[in-house]
């Protein structure tokens, strides 16, 4: 499927268009890396923030595991589908429509921030990643997966501008003032996440913990 570049368009309009298509753009199953890491790093009944959760596949799955989930997404269509999916599966999530660039995040509130393919505008990304880190309680964890810079030119998903993609050095620079990395790797994976994430891809995967100080 041909994938339009959403990185430079009006976020709400473009994501509403994508999430308004039939079915689920990225499937209903949770991201594989999240499903692997969450049982190892999240305490029971954790309070979680899930930025850019779209149609809710990750937030709803986390709620099914017994966690308390707050999510924020630019698309009211995506949020409506996330709430409907949660109701269908018998769980509750707090899914809100909002702009990550404008949102104020409470500090030291969450046991984890789960950032799955939350690619952010390069000019504000460091600021936003700093907010994500400060939103964690001491000892809280970041779980992140996104496309690496080596993904550019592949048809399996992601932004078409290299500045929107991740590198290890960039993530260390943007989170390193607050977090210690437990895992940080570039991986070649086979994506099967709905029609827009299909095929071999190069991703960045990270787990990091907020320092006690």
C-alpha cells in the first residue's frame, strides 16, 4: 500500500483521514516489542502514559494487563476508535484528543511512558522527550520503539524525512539527562501491524529507567 508522508501535513487532518479508513491502520494487536518488554518492566497496576496511541491497540492491550492507561492523540477519529476498542474488550482507558506539542504533562506521575512509533517534529522532539522523561516517577521506565534512520527508503512504514527518524546517539542525547538505558538497540524486524506497517523494517528499541535523583 502506498503510504502518504504524514510528517509535514496538518496532524489532525491527516491522521483523521488515515484512521477514518476501514479497519485498523496498524492492526488491533499490541506492538511486539511492547508485548515482550511490558511484563518484565512494568509493576502490577502501573499508571501509564501512552502518547500518540492512535486507534488504541497498545493502550487497550495494556489496560487488559491490569494497568491504568492515559493516552493523548491528535486524531479524534483515532481516539473514538480506541475508546470503542476498549469497550469491546471490557476495559477502561483515559484516551484524550490533544496536541502533544501544546500539552502540559504532570511531572513524576507515571510508572511508565510507552512511546510506540510516536515520531515527533524534529524541532520540538528533544523538548517533548524531556517532558516524557520528567513525567516519570523516579524508577519509572520508558518503553520506546520507532523507525531508525536506516529505515529511510523502505516501503514498510514510517516518515519519509530522515530528520523524523531515530538514532541511538539522538535518543541518548534527548533522554540521557534523566534516564539510564537498560536496552538500546537498532534491530531489523519483520513488521505485520495492519496495512501500514508491513515488511522488513529497521527500528530503534529502548527501555530506560528514570534516576532516583
